[in-house]
């Protein structure tokens, strides 16, 4: 059964209060619209890695073009097997941005928002400043693009990479999705996302956004 959080009426009252305080009516800014919509999120499939409040937290940092979009699970190690080639193919078929959720064997949950599909055939960095890294459990933190470099996302021999600089990667997953590594990087100025720099993967989910809704 899909999850749905809706506090739209409360958010609407807050928005109306902001507007009424102004001496002249004006169209809500993008920030106002974000305040209004981010609490309504629908997942078309249940997650085995998300906590109940996690989608709402992450939605505050997503680009405005995916506000109100339904979240669709397009790859899961629990459903589709352990294969980065399958994940990459699913991302290419669905297109658009995606959320990568990872859980390690120590119970830490973390991941990345990718602005572009995982489908670039050339081993070079691409993506844009919408990309970010995050941790969900045991502590919630978001690491946005620093602007120091453009090493946002890359596929190299079916290895998935987010962030880089000075010879390290913010997030690196091997081609078999068995293990990965995470280090502080210049792109996102992030902390280590897992319990250690090197981790074993318990499960992965890739979520896309239905931008037609």
C-alpha cells in the first residue's frame, strides 16, 4: 500500500498567513511553494530501507521540478537481484533524476540524489549542482553541492560514483553492489556516510520521479 503524508491544509494556512502579512498581494515565491507541497509525498511501492519520515525529510532538498511527483521504485536488490548493470539499465529506461538509498550491514542508511540518469556511456563526471549526498540513519544529514568542482556523478566500468576531488570519492559502489566506500570529498564537503570508509552493502533501492504527475 502506498504511503501518503498530507498536511496540505496546515501548510496552506501558513502560506495564507504569510501573504496576508504583506501590504500588497503577490505570487508565492518558489520557497513558499516548496513549503506548501513538500509534505505531500506518495510512494507507489513500499520501501524496505526508508523510515516513515525519511521521504518527507529528503523532499525538502529536491529540485522544484519534482515537487508533487510520485516516487517509483525502479530497482531493488531485494526484487531485481544484485547487479549494477540492472540498476543502470532501469535508470536509463525510466530517465530523469533518482534517489539512491543504501543500507550497510551495520544498519547505517545513506545515499545520493542524482540529477541525471545513471546511463552515461563515457567514464567521465556529469550531472549538475542539484546532486547531493545524505545520511538517514542513525543521523540525518544532507551534503549539498559545494561549487568547488563538477565531479557530481559518474559510471566507470559499472561502478557508481558520486563526488570527488584530490583522488577520493564521496560515494563509490562496486560493479557487483557487494561493497562500497565513502570519504569526505570536495564536491559535497560531506562526512563519511557509513560507519566506516569501507562498507558491505545489505540492500539498495533506486527511486525515480514520475514527472508527468
